[in-house]
C-alpha cells in the first residue's frame, strides 16, 4: 500500500497522480503500485511540487511494516535503532529555558535553589 499526501501543490501534479493512485480526499492519494512505479511517482512529485510539501508512506519489510519519505516538510523521518521516527522541529532553541539558570518557567524559587545548588 502506498499513500502520498500533497499540500499546496499544482493541480497538474494531482492530475498526474490520479493516473496511478486513487485520490480519496483533497491531496491524499492511495494505491498499490509496484516499487518501481512508486519510485517514479515520487521522483515526479519531488520535481513538480514547486512550493508545496509532500509525504510518501509505503509498506515495506521491516519491524514497523512501513517507511516514510518527505519533500520540503518540516517533519523529517529519522532512523532510531532500526525504527523510523518523525522528528518535529522545536519552536526555537531553548524555548523552555530562562536566562537565570536554565530552569523551566513555573518552577518555584525553592525548587530552583535546590536544583541548582543555590541555597
């Protein structure tokens, strides 16, 4: 099984994919093409996506039973000890740290003193 999800892509690309896959919702395509056809489709998606984003998920012979590919996505698949996980970007480095010692906001003053050895 193959699933391709397009966001903000040209209508021509969506039309091209409907030759091989079924569009079950706007920008969501599913089907069961061969691995060779799937790779050709993904190459076309990457070439013609323009400013859009794309995600490909397909079944494979591994522990999870599937794998992912992304194009111009903020979320990226990473391999972690044989498992494919999706890495989401943070909303800024150090977003949970304060300038006075690195503790998360909302901690009590006593907790901060105990944690950082200031009293």
